[in-house]
C-alpha cells in the first residue's frame, strides 16, 4: 500500500473543506492534502446552479459553481495537494486515513491533523416512513438536482415535492423551468422547512402551492409512480380523513438533511443525537485530539457561507494543532435551554471571538435570546427553525463566560 | 426440443435448474421478469430455518429439515455467505412455556438440535430481550443467507452447466400432444417433454393453462423493515415469538449483512402484484417486536419492502406430477420455509422425474463450484490491495454506505444484471442508509457503458420503470 505523511488532510472539498485547506495554507502549513470522492472540487456546490451564495461572505449574489470557483482559483495558487475521485474508506484515532481510488489503489495517509468536511446527505422516503409501493420515480431532491444540472436528464415531468426543505423548493422551481409541472409541495409541519426567500422566489413566484400541515400518506404505481394520496395532518401530527389525490410521475423528497458521519463513527467520535454530528468546541475540534470537523458534517447549516466560515476556523485551529500539537484545557459547555433544539459549538475555549449558532424548536415571534447571567441578551422579532440564530461573543463576553460552569441559552417569549 | 422447461425464475425454479444441470438433459427456464429473483424471492427474510416449526410428516417439515442440512454444502459450492446464527423462540408469557416444551419434544424426536435457555444464560446470549422474557428455546442450526445472492448464484451456476434461460417472457399458453408440451412465452414457442411449474404466486394460473390446477394459490403479503446497520448488536439470533397454530409470528431477524430486519406481517390479499407497505403494517410490526426487543425504534428504519407468499389452499407445499396431465410437475405453494427447503425441493423433483420414467444420466463435466463473487467490503486491506492490482476498478468506490466498487458492478452486469435493482440485489449498491442517493447515477453510467444502451433507457426493474424520463 502506498503510504504518505502529511501535516493536514482535509476530507471533503466542498465549501467547508476548501475554506479549511486554504486557511491552513495561509497559516504556513506546508503539506496539506485535500481529498474528495467527486471528479472536481466544490462538492455539492457544483450542482447548485441557483443563486444566493456569497451574500454573507462576499456581499455578492453568486451561483454555487461561481462560489466554488472563488475558492478553486485560490487553491490553485497554493501548494495544497488535491486528490480527487478518491474515497476515504477508513480512519483511525491516531489520525491515519485510508483512501481508495482507481489509480493508486489504497493509500494510507498519516496526518498530524485532520479536518472532516464530508457534508451531509438527504433523509429519504424510507426515513419518514411513507407507505405505498416502491416504483421508479422517487428521488431525493438533491439526487434529482444532480440528474438535471450535472447528468443532463429530466427525472420526470409531473412532480409532487414532499417536504419544504430548501433543495425541495429550489428543485420545484428548477423542474418548472425545465418544463415539468410541479403540482404541489407538501409540508407535514405548520411552517416551511426552508428559508423564507426560497418560499417566495421558488414557490410563490411560480404559483406552486405549498400545502402546510399536509403529508403524502400513500404512494401508488407499480413500475413508475402514478400518483399520491395527501392527507391533512392534525395537531398531533397524525393524518386526518381530509385527503386528496394527485396524479404524478415523480416524487421529490426534501425532508431534512443528516450530517455524513460514517468516518466519524469509525474513529469513533461521540455523536450528538440532536445535531447528528460529533460534539465540537469553538475551534471545531472534536473529542479526539487533532481531528476537527466543519460545515454540514458537524451540523446542518442554513447557508454555504456559514460552512465556509466554519471551515476557516477549523482550518486555522487544525494548522495550529499540526504545528504545536496542543489544545486548551479549560472549556465551558454550552447548553440548549428553553425552545432551543440545539446550540453549537458545544464548548467554549476561545478568548478572542466566538460565534454560536442556535436552532430553535419552532417559530416564535417577539422573543429574547438570553443566556446564563444575561451575558447574551438579544431581542428578536421572530425566530424559526429554518434560520439559525447567530450569537457573536466578543472578548468581554468571553471573559465573563470563562468564569461560568456552563453557558445556557434560552429563547423566551417577551413579556 | 427441450427435455425440461421450468416456468419461474425464483429460488425454487433456479434450485431445480441447478440440480437438473447435473444431468445430461436439455433444460430451459422461462421467467416473465427482466431478471431472475425479481418476484417473491427478492422479498425474502433470508432465514435457513432449523425445522422446529413444521411437523415432519408434512412436506414443509421434511424438506425444511433436509434443506437445512444441504445448505451447508451448497453455500460452500456457490461461495455464498451462510452463518448458522441460531434461532430462539421466546416465551412472552407463562402460557408460552408449555408450547415451547412441546416444540422441544418434537425437535428431539426429529433429531433437530434444540435446548431451553433461561435466566442469565439467555441474557448473555441475547442481551437486549425484554426484561420479562426469561425463557427461550434455542435451535442453533438455523442460519441466515443473502436470499437474492443465493438465487443469482444458483442461476449463474445452472447457466454455466448448460441450462438455458429465457427472460422477460411471460407464459401465456401451454398445450400438449403425444410429443410433449408446447409452451408459448410471448412470441416464442418452447417444446419440452416435461414442464415444471415453479411460478410462485402465479403457479395456479400457469397450471390452469393446461388443466393441472387441482389447487389454488392464496397470495399472502408480508411487510418487512430493515434497520440501520449501526445497530448490528441489537440481536444475535433470529428471534421468534412462541408460535401460535397459524403463524410463526413477527420476528427480529439478524441478517447476513449485519443489519437487523423486522417483520413480516401476514395479510391475505387478492392482488398478486400488491407489494405496497402500509402505516398499519409498520405499526403492527413495531408494536410486536418491541414486546421482544424494546429498544427498536422507528427512526432506525432505513428501508422497507413487501413480498407475497404463495400459500396453497392445502397449506402445504405441492410437489407432484399432475395426475391429469402426465409430465407436468407442480412445485407450488412454496411459502415459508421455501427458501430453506428449495434445494430439497429440487431433489424431490429429481425423484419425481426418475419415477416418471425420465432418463436421468449424470454428466461427468458438472461444475459444482461457482466463481467467487468478490465483495470488497468483506476483504481486509491487503486483500483489497491485491484485488485493485488485478483490476483498478475495485479502487473506485461507487457506493459509500455499503462500500461497493465499480468492478463489482461490472461483474454483476457480466453475470446478467440489466437493471438498477439487479445491481442492487447482486452487489448491495443502494441498499444502505442513503438509499441510492450517491450511487444511482454511477450505476446508470456503468450499466449504460457495459450494455451499450443510452442512460435514459436504464430501468429500475424492467417494464416502464425507467429511472429518468428523458435527456434534457
């Protein structure tokens, strides 16, 4: 087996991995290996030909491939070694990674530090237990996106989208633009799963009905999907007798994303059941010394821009770890309080600046995001699960926090 | 003119074909689907039963017992993984214990290894059982195999030994005269001295074409659900409830791949094609299996399917030459334990043919061993390295969840796979927790290249099941 040593290996070359590798390179790390299973850099960005990328990071409205190009061009100017079309199939506690491809066979990489940036995968029809038959014509929205935008095939012509995640809404528009009829988007919850801008720009602008509190309860068709039965959902989340049928040949599922952590489990890293990613501190360091994780592999983000920011933090910290090999001793846990589904990172170690992300359990208007000892106290007109609350902590706040046993964040209704 | 035409390419038809390929006979197998194993056999639990559930005086009981023994050798010959993980029948209440005692007595009489396991010993061998379960009957000779791989291996070996296959050909008519049968399968007419009816849920319809239908097939649907591989230690055995007179019940099944499967339901239906799953079926299974293994969660489910058991109106297997149509042999009503019994059914058919006067001479060039099915995921890194040296495409992983390489997909196509499902059943690409999110377009690309057909014509399982509608 071919064996190589490197200071840093970054697994996954999407927005997180590319940003991490670049930042580590800026930090003066000489040997960086950036690996991806696909044939080109950019990861899922390459199939996201819609706009809306870079608004936060560059204050520009870019498409996914344009956003990726920004990083790809920067990477070309560095000494970062890029290895594409290679799958990481094994990883160990002591930071050895085994890669597989059809040129070198297996390669064992020993690294001083690792950044995991595998991104996430989509929940499937099976994971939301939709009964019925199992014909052709059932896709996750992201797979359909790949077929249309990369492979050049239309998955179908008459479509129902199940779930109102961002990719589902974006694909509702995309399929419409490509000449398909999108009959409906169903959402089991009383509110949409994706961003408000996507509800407006992808559904309302194209008169695609969004059925909140509705779910597909049966899929029909033997060889190919022929239709679905949709039911109104009651307040307990159960289907009611109020149903209607739609004839269609294709179903796209957009029912949530799951951090991709096959490799993390091999280490093994302790996985947070709520986020689906490993527990991390504010440098995106996992519980295993020298293994960092960023982006959607750590927890599902709203925007690629956030993923890149996390990649930079993880890349900088991984570079420091590769150079000096130490990590801070003291860390303050962050705790999800009232109306908070999760808060990340899970531990605060830094003194300079930290951004916390809070995902709320349900939409609430007129709230206060408040922490232990009132160190954080933000007023928000509305919070919702589809858009994480960002909490920026400066050195003053972090100094106060360093005196605490834990930092609990509650989201409380005003008054 | 063929000596023998077999109708139906499931586990039974293929086991018969392979057994017949030992003899100097011209045999053809006719299957209506685009690939073999696409009917009931693809929706099987993969259990090789010990035989304790069935009475030895029934065909089911006798052939199950024999089949269990034959499988040991057959799995070796066909290079299919087979593990005798053992089955346990648990007592969920005190009333179950005398029933288990009786089964144990029967097992002893029939020479099936079995023993009672109780208390801490039971906890030790099966730690996740419900706390109120303190008694179980263990039958260690029960095992698990990958059922579709087994069917494909029989098919490949039969073909290698000279059996012809006619796929995508539905039998619509059978007539006979003094020279034998003429079987119409779509546009082709097959002449054969003997016809063996292994048509599964359609066995009664096939028999009716020639008036050999002294039985009816009652389709009985079973839904099953597969749990994430990560929970591989949730059960060590195939866990059964104590059976009642009509059913083996709903099980927690250890599969050969390490994932756990729960089910099946048993629902009598009218439509022989209705393989839909239902909310009620899922609830029934979850509620039931939690009485045995309480930790099983709905959120652990990664896949579901349903299969249709061909239950005969006699409730036993029907394996006999028709009394009204000589040389027409039914192998019908093969429901559970059909997979276990399949190789014994094949031997039974051989005996029937001999008795009926068929000239059965063994060939001297029969090759019992199948070529190895190389599965990357089962190899260590040194073995992987060697394999990649032989063929670089073993290094190209196209399915992340199940670690399947491009070379394995190519091999499956060389062995007859034509569809995305055919690749899935042979290689496991697409069976993991992402349910083909990553591999579908890779599989389509490889199928398109190897079969020299456009990607947009690739189907999930033949017929109108094209994956994509058109080129953009």
